[in-house]
C-alpha cells in the first residue's frame, strides 16, 4: 500500500463514513480531530489489504473503490462474494479481540482507504457514544450476514450430499446411500427387535437383452424396473440400485412372508412391463429373479445381503422370473 496523505489534509469527510453516521455535530468534530493524523492509503486492484492468519489490528474504511473477502482453499484463493463498498469498514474484529485476521481481503479495483490504528479506534469508542453504537450495529449486521451465508452453504452442501446418493440413471438410491444408511437400519432393528427384510432383484438374461436391443434400450429396461419398484413400495421402504442390473429393496418392519408377497407382486408387475413405446416394433418384456431375506439375530450387513443374494441365485437356478427364500 502507498501513503497518499493524512485524513485531515484530504477532501474526505467523516460524516460520509458508515461508522460515523447519525452522530451529533459535537461528536463529529471530535471524530474529525481524532482522525486527522490517520493515514489515507492507496491500494491497487488485486493487492492484499489484510492477510489471513496475521496480526493486523487496524480498521480499514473504504474511501473509494471496493474490497473483497477471499477464502484460502487448498487449491488456491476463491471469492466469497462478500464485498465492502465506499463508506464501509473491515478489520474491526481483530481490533476488538486482538486475534489474528480470519480472512484475506483484497482490492477489487484501485482503492483509497482510511487506516485507523487500534488505539485511535478505542479512543473514539471510549469518548463518542455514537461510534460505539454504530460499531455494535455493524457487528450485529456482520453476525446476521455470516449466519445467512452459513445456512446457505449448509443447504447447498446438503443438496449435493443428497445428489451424490441418488443413482443418475434410475433416480433411486445408490450404493453410496446404502453404505451410509443401511448399517444404521440394521443396528436399529437389532436394538428395537423390529423386523427388517430385503429383496434382491436381478434382471434375467440382461446381457442377451443388451446384445439384442442395445445399451440404450438396456438402460430403459433398468429404468423401467426401478420405476416399478419405486412406485410399488411404501413411503417407508427404499429402492436401491445395487450395481448394474441388480436392484435391492429394503422393507423395514416387514416379516419374511410379507416380504415374499411384496417380491411376488414386483415380479408379476415387471413381467407385464414393455420397454418399447413404438408400437411398430415388437414389445420385449423384461423379467427378473428375486431373492428375499429377513434379518436374523446377530446378523451383520454382509451376511444379510449374502442371504438375499443366495436366495436370488436359487430363484435363477429354479428357472428365473420367480421369487425364492
């Protein structure tokens, strides 16, 4: 930064600065006299005014130009979209608590700044009630703004977290969701004694289907199967794409026989589903084999899924397009 002049020799007026708004004329005279020896500094675009994690117990007021807060990430500095325009100030927290600066602040454009040393600011706070009042208002506004930004970031983060657990092709839950949520469901079932059942489904002869009709139609088949599963289940049930053409259904509070009945209903609905909407073409139907399992005492996640998978292969060995325990 380059020293331009002292505030008392400049054309800037204290009454035009946010921190000194709405103060009595007598107090304004005290402010002007106190600030007369404070420096007016020039900072060029892109130049740092405040560096994060450094001790800089000074208040900066923007006289012209604009400043911006940047966050230091591992892959470089990124804008936070938090800017300070003419009349606004930055750096007050480090003056008040004498801690290191939490953020880096740079000049967006060529700017002139009033630099107020900590001792000078404390002198104004002690002797001018209007300055103390305005500083409290400023801090309150800063806290509200920060809270709003945190809430927004939380919502965005939660949105992307949820999106990362949705299968892009089918719109149902994916393996990441299963790895995150299913262990808790098993733990809850063991703790409460409530039943928990699952259905493992695998589309029959899917490789041949893909080879005959192509991968795009194969994707349509997986989407159709997922849609049937999702539309047939209760709001408390979950459909998961386990991998490839293999789908998993989780049925909380469901006994083994009820789970078998649900699987039979899914099997019948899937058999009746056509893939092509073009009536000029043959309408291939897809079928699937289903294996059901109910959580046993002391059973862990791996053995639970293995039990459903073993039942699935029993259904395939028995002729496919059917349900097996």
